[in-house]
C-alpha cells in the first residue's frame, strides 16, 4: 500500500493534546504539539513527517525525574530509521529555542540525533542559564551520552568561577515554565483583581518598577522577555516576606511549606525553597514542581 501524505491546516493551539511516542525517544514518551501546518503519513501507525509555520512542542516523560522539555522553531522535520514509528532525529530550523532544565539555547538551526544522543546547534547559537550568560559560538554540541558540552569559537559574557552545581537548586529556570504565556496571563489576572492573591503579592514583592512593567506591558512583549522576568522572579524568591496569609488563604500548603514557615531563622536556601514552593502551590498548572 502506498504511503499517503496527510496535510492539515492547524491554527495555534488546535493540537494541544499529547501525541504518544513509541519506543525510546531520549527518555521522552509523548509530546504536546502546537503548529501552524502539519504533514504526516500513515500506513499503520500515524507518524509525523514535518511541521511548519511556527511550531512549539513540549516533550513529556513518564519518569518524574525527567522534566518537560519545551522546544520551538519555525520548521521541524522528523526522520525515521528503517521504517520505524519512532523518530530517530529531529531537524529544526528558524528561530530555534530549546528550554532544557539546565539552560536555554537559541539558534537558527538544531539537529537532534537520538541514536547518537547529540544535540547540535548552528547559526548563531547562544546558551543562557542561571550561571552562564551569553555563551555563544559557531557551533554548540550537547552530548547526552557523556554529559558534555562542546562550543566551537566560544565567547561568553559570564561564566562562574565556582561549580555550576553550587547554584541554589530552588531557583527557577526557563524550563520550569513550560507554558510561559499561560503563567503570565494568570499572574496578570490575579494582580488586576481587587481581592488579595498570590499574583498580587508576587508583584508587590518584585518592587514597584518591575511590578509596574509587568502590570502594564502587553502580553506578547512579556512572552519575549521571559528570561529577564525569570531573573527578577529569582531575585524576589531569595527575599523574605513573600507569604501573605490572605493571599494564600485558598491555597493548600504542603507539610514542607509549613515546616519551613515554622523556622525562625531560615538560611538562604531554605528561604528560596519556601518561596518557590509557595509559587508552585499557587500556580500548579504553570510551574514545574521540584
């Protein structure tokens, strides 16, 4: 039977449910899809061949230790080996962004080979994380098999002298907000309400300048400023005073939150942990739990 190509015009968000992935897909078992145009084929199991016109996927895993992995690009092509039903490779082109838990990378092109466990970025690739800023080169290679990073023609704005592992594990990364537009919308809606709310309390905790910008800046601009806003959130959760009883009165608080709140003199990491947990509890659908 000849393979039949299926072309479907998809508006943004139409295909938001998870597409199941069979076999080993780098530890991921499903993905959420948001694409302007979808090209697939079916001769037995349905397989994805190409998505274009603006694509966003979120790779999901059944393993709770593997966090969701948001990826976006203008075009994504899926290659299959030996007529298999599971992609062995994804080629991404055009405004590529991969929000790995250890840091985000932007580039014009990315080639993820699942068999070789290599993710290669080209076309002005730039990496940013909580500790590394503006790491760029002609080519960035992430080797998941050896847990190594290779950068050709490297330049960096900021690289820490201390070990990356020394960073506070409770600080937010971009991957902790897989649905950033959704989080911003909820935050703005809560802040605009007359009633006390976590969103209103968070904006107050950020300070007048930042909270004023968040309250008045259009959503599309806030989406583009994701990295900058997360940096401000990380500064805020390091400081005491986020919790307000009226703001969190309808939010269930875990035993860990209550134990941290009972401490009279929490250390720096305990303070950050408490504030992160408070935000996770207030936005359970928008922030990844750690």
